[in-house]
C-alpha cells in the first residue's frame, strides 16, 4: 500500500469518525469567578469520563442568562443542557413544552434515591421530574465576625434586638444594612422574610400562587416592619444604582454592618476574608409564628430543542452522582442536593442545622410566583424602598396586575 493511499484511508476514517462523534452544548449561568471555575472543572471531569463526547461550555452572567434563556429555548435549535432554578421558574418552561421530562435520567434509580423527597415538588411539573438539582443554599443575615467583636455586638435573635443593632451602627456612622437593587431580585428577599415571619408559609405561598390580593391588610402588616427600616435610613442610600456584588463591597470594607443574602455571597468574598463572614437567622418578629426559611435550589434542565439527547442524559446522570455533587459541594462550600453528600465544612453545617431546625422552607419570590408577576412585584418593592410614602399606591398597582395575570 503506497503512502498516498494510506493517507487517503486515514483521512476517510477520521472524517467518518468525526461525523459520528457525539456533541454536548452546555449553557451555564455560573458567571461568578468561583462557580465558573468549578463548572469548568466538572466539565473537564465529564470529558475524561466520556472522551467520545465533544463538549462546548458557554458561561454567562446571571443577568444575561435570564434574558437569553427564553430565546434559546424558543429557537429552532438550542443548547443540550442548561442550568436554571427549581420551582415556578422551571415549571414555566415545562408548562410551555420547552424542556423535557427526565425519565431517561432516572430509569434505573428513583429521584428519591438521589435527592430528598421534599425536593421533588420543586423539580416537577404535572407529576414528572424536569430538573436535576445540583445544590441548594440558605438565606440569612451576613456580617463580619471581626466587626461585631470590635464593637461588642452580639448577633440579634428578635426584631427588637435587630433594631437596636441597626440604630447602634447608624449612630457610629456605619450603614446598618447594605443592599444593591440595580437588579431587582435582592429586594424580594426582604418581602419574603417579612411575610414568612408575620403571615406564615402557607398564607404566603397562597399569595405567590395568585390567590390573595396584594393590598390585603396582612401584606400591609408585613410591610410596616420593612417601612421602619426604610424610614429610619438603615439601608444603603444609593442601593438602586448598585449590583449585589457592589453592595457586598460595603460589607467587606466595614462601611456597612449586615447583608441579607444567600450563601453564595461567600463566592464573591475575598478568600482571605471568607472565614470572617458569618450569619444569623432573620430575626423573629412573632414568637408564636413557626420559623420558616428560604432555601433556593439550583439545577439542570434538558431543552426540547437540543439535538444531542443521549449526551444530555449522560450529563444529567453525571451531575446527579454522589461523586460529582460531593466535588461541587467541597469546592464551593455549598450544600449538595444529593442527600448522600455531607455538609462540606462548618459554615455549611451551620446553615444545614439552621434549616433542619426550621418549621418549613420555600424557594424565593421570583422563583415561586409567575415570572411576569415577579418582575412587576420586585419593581414595586424597589420603588417602595425609595418612596415608602407610596406604599398604598404601590400595593394597589400590584393588585391590579395580579388580577390581570392570575384571574
């Protein structure tokens, strides 16, 4: 066989092999530095396990991803897997037949063999699972241990104690509470917690389902507590022009004392300062009300318009495994969704203990209500933080929108 013929045969074999090589396009919202690093690491592990699959990883910032996802899912051809949020945000796409049920992923094991039974409702639509959860986290009030120690402050447990701490720091010339509402969702954490503490979980979920008026007196009762913080100027004044990361810098530099935020806050905290970051439960307002917390769940979905279903299923099984969830958990210090993976460190164990000691949990406002209503609601919350005297008009407007969207 001459050299030319050998080269031609070799080229033909290469072309035939390449034409049948599997592909996998992954679109992820892990835009912050640490989640991005860990996502890239996990993809490399997947490529080692499946060398016959060509992986394309596209990583976007959270805000860009939120905008682009609907475009991808509605296009003629989309990515093979996408990261996203459990709850109503996932069900929105499932109800429009834009993502597929994951029967193939759980063909040899049940969902409950991997994940807590309580996660099924947030990852399902019409009785079928549409999401593989990857991790979950808690919300709480974060602070720097060194700062509280320097001022001799003990972490508050009750609403009155919390107000005392706020007033103390204000008198010291330090902003009591930092927040950035340039992207609206940060305001929703406050709306959630005031309603959970004042009105309870069942009542609040009923509101999120569209069954309760936004100008109901119970909403006004909850908002009165928020109004105290706003009118006493305990919040960062320029919050509407700052992202949540920019607001975090005020905590890092000791210009602010506290921050209501999810555990992912530590991803954007300088590594040398992470051990100094601690948290306490959102203050108890009504001691007779059961204690409820927020625990958003993040995971992965398979778009219906993806072209490489087999490779997507392999990715989902890979992500669900004890090994990979343990790796992600240890690298990010987050709680794995896989129930067989223990808390990775003392910080995460403290968060887990807080959740286990609670009487119930929910996801988050913009994950648990209609997306259009969520956007309108969060605009209203930010407006309230800037113009608290407009509360009645804001709630009346939200009620008009609720009737249009839900009724």
